C-alpha cells in the first residue's frame, strides 16, 4: 500500500488530496479563490498567491482528516512544480518542501499537465470518502497503454502519446491561447460571465451553430493548435453585426448585440473551437491506434466536446468526475504514486524550485 499526499497550487485552486496505490481516492479537498477573481474577468496572480497562503495548511489538514490518516501513514508528498503562476506555485512547493523535511517523507515534483491525465487513473473511492461524499463518478477501469492523452484547460491544450508511465511523446500543443482561454475571451466579448466555457455552452443551446463560418487554423505541425485567429474572427463578426469598425473596443460590443446574435456567435464559436480539438484527436487516433483515449482539464466538461468525440471516434471514452477534471490535488497525488511505485527520482526538499514554464 502506497499513500501519497498531493499538493496543487498552480493557479487559483488551493488543493490537497490523498491517493492510495495510484487508483484509490482517499480524500480530495479544493479551496478556490475564483469568487475573488470573477469581478476582474480572470485570475489575478497576486490575489491567487495571497489566497494560497491563507488556505494551504487548512486544506492539507482537511485532506488528511478526510482520508482518516495520520502523517505516519503517508508514504510520500507530491507537489505541482509547474507549469503555473510563479507566486502560486511557490506557496505549494515551499509548503511541500517544509512538510517533507519535518515529517521525513520523500518528495516528488509533478508536472501539472501530466498530472491532469493521471486523474483518469483514479477508479475507486476509499471507505471514508465514500461515506462522506459518494457522488464521484469515476471511470470503471484505468487507461490502457498505449493511450492518447488530451489536456484541455484554461491554461493548456496539448496532445500526447503515452507508451507507458513516464514514456511519452508530446504530439502537439497550442502555439497561442489555450482552448479554455479562447472560451473565456469570447465570453468576455459577448458579456457572458467568467469562466467562459460553461456560460458559452449555456448560451449556445439557444443559438444556431451554423450561423457563422468561423475559421480553423492550419498549422505547420498537424497536431499543433491555434485559437487566436478564431478569437479575432469572433471579434470581427461581432463588430460587423453592430455596424462598427475594427478599432471599436471589444468590451463595448456586448451592450449592442442582441441575445439571439450572442447565442448564434456562442454556438458557432463553440462548434469550431471543439472541432479544432477533435480533428487532432481523430487524426492521432487513426495514425497511432491507441488502446485508450483520455481527457484531462476543465474543458473535458464540455458536452459539445464529448458529443463530437463520441460521434467521430470508434472507441468510447471514460470521463472522470468533473471535480477531478478541473485543478485538484488528487491528480498530483495519483501521478506521485506512480513516481513512488516505479522508483522515479525524488526531489530534494532543500532545493526544489518552481518551474512556471514547465512543458510536457
Ligand atoms: O482545468 P481548469 O479548471 O483550469 C486550468 O488549469 O486552466 O480549466 C478551466 C477552463 C476554463 O477556461 C473554462 O472556461 C473551461 O475550463 N471550461 C469549459 C467548460 N467548463 C469549463 N470549456 C468549455 N466547455 C465547458 N463546459
Ligand atoms: Zn490545470
């Protein structure tokens, strides 16, 4: 039995969780400072960092309490080293380093983006958690190697081919905005609340996805993504609908657009943004014929993404609970378990540094 405490503070969520043997979720605690960022339409790094300082110790204590385990029973500490906001990462890494020294535990540095995929390895709930929160919808089995992993969130859009644990090739990634970021920016243009993914999905229900023909970027690497052109195309369409020129400020547009126009833009944008992602997954699937396809990141919640993937892939995808798709400590703990079980290198608790620009 291997119990790992995972700590995640890369963005606005302060999160900790305990995972056993890389598959059993014993606890999962997330404190978000999202409420404090909504009025600014996006995460403010200084506010996020300050919120982590306040929340980190109570969140870790609660994760241990919920798991019903003492420090003696913890076999290792896994912490997000990057990618993420520098100030936010620092709080998690410094806390994990301190705890590793004080409690004499091995420390594992985790790549946040790899972590998102490892949420899909969690297939069981511990007895304690089952009693406290039985609402988790987990996959019925773990992903099979080789698998195709797609990470779609507010900060990341990447696709990778995994032959085994710690043996993968990054196929492609976004060259500008992440797909979730594109949803957030388009939502801002349309005057819809942050985060944009869910609010665009809701508005899109009332709209016609074929009302506008937005472009899909053509990339030199066929697996890379780009969303900035799509975002600009949405802006131009909105300006044109309002009879305004290219230099008309985007934040003034939502007052001039009708609800029907907003719905049509939301639906047309959502369709193309999702199609852009699904095109690459289908292409990679046909080329590599993996045994499983797994999705990580907040955009995995998108019903349009799930619909298109189900329609175009010959194998079905098992999605994990949305609580494990968005940022959480469980995915970090799960990957930490595999690092520990497969004897990967430990981090030095006296020197481990953050890596805000860490890539896969
Ligand atoms: O993984 P996550 O919680 O945070 C990051 O690590 O970035 O992902 C948040 C992103 C936001 O950009 C949000 O707009 C997007 O996930 N999102 C969605 C949906 N729900 C959340 N995007 C599209 N459709 C959704 N239903
Ligand atoms: Zn994330």
